[in-house]
C-alpha cells in the first residue's frame, strides 16, 4: 500500500468517525426550546409598548449567549437561565429565566433589566453566569452597551432559594481598562461543604484587555493579573497591522 493510499484510507476513517459522532449526538440530545426570534415577558402591555418605542426592544436582534440550569434540591424540572448581552441596542432583557411557553422573564425581575445603562444599580449587559454548589447564581455584568462603558463592571451573586441579591462587587477603576470586557465567571468555593461557602474566589477573564480579574469574595476585594501568556502571541503585547495598533 502506497503512502498516498494509506492517507486516503486514514482520511476516510476520520470522516466516517466524525459523521458517526454527529449522528450519535443528534440522537442523544433533546431540544428543550427553539425560536425563530426570542420572545420576552413584560410586566404589562405598557412596558412592552414603551420598550418598542424607545428601541429597547427591536424584534429579531436579541441573541442568546449562555444557558445554565438550576436543579435546586434534586428537582426534575430545572430553572433555566439565559443571557442576552447588549452588544447593541434592542435587547430588553439581559438576564432572564425561561418559562414553559418559551418566554424569557427578567431575573430577578424586569426592573433589574429595564435600565439600558441609565441605572447602575441594575444589570447592564451580561454574557455568562455560573451556578455553584451553595445555591448561588454568579453574574458578571460588563457595564457595556456595545463598546460604551455605561456603568462600572460588577460581579453579583443571587441566592437561588430566595432570588435575593447577597453580594455585589463593583470592580475598581484600577482593575479594568478602556477596552476591558469581563465575560465568564469561574467560581472557586474553598469551603469543606455546601454550608461552608464564605471562602470563595471568582476568576474572570478580560477577553479584550488580556488580563485576569480575581475577586476575593470573603474580603470583598479584587485585583488584576497580567502576563504575556494572556496574549494571542505571548512574546508580543501589541500588533501593528497597516498602522492600526491592536492590543
């Protein structure tokens, strides 16, 4: 058998394996919900009309980025959380829960989402969330709408048993830059069990600032970690492409 023939057989085997994997995955995954366009729940019709008039809601523009499920104490019907980051205008809810009809309701309620960067006590734009073993929903709010920093980035935690805010950390200005965007929280609970949750650290990558935000929850402090390995090309910090400098 020639080398060319062996390569052909190997490539054919890889293709068949790939196709078989797709078939298995398609047969083993269950579709929970699918949409032509996301649909949202409003407190009343007046709120919906106002959202459309102010372009807080533009049908067809909302795109989900993250989904997580909370099973509580062994429940068979989990609460499904969904995020819709405000990478542009027209997203009425940035963090919500999904009901049985496929509607997305604001979490913890609509008022937290209905601010569009005007009220920094609420949620501005959320890409991803994390649920830990202590029944806490961790939310990293970028504070951005598009690329405009409307509010300071903040890390929040909600008690999923009561849906109450139990922790908020506004990122100090020295820990983020003009091009920072904090996206995915990774939670490190260092306690010995589900009732020992105070000693917690949260790590969040700065995807555009090429840094790492570390939040010490127990002491309510944070700091920024930088290293050349955080860059796409570790030995360089800047790229100059035809006069355009890219960090």
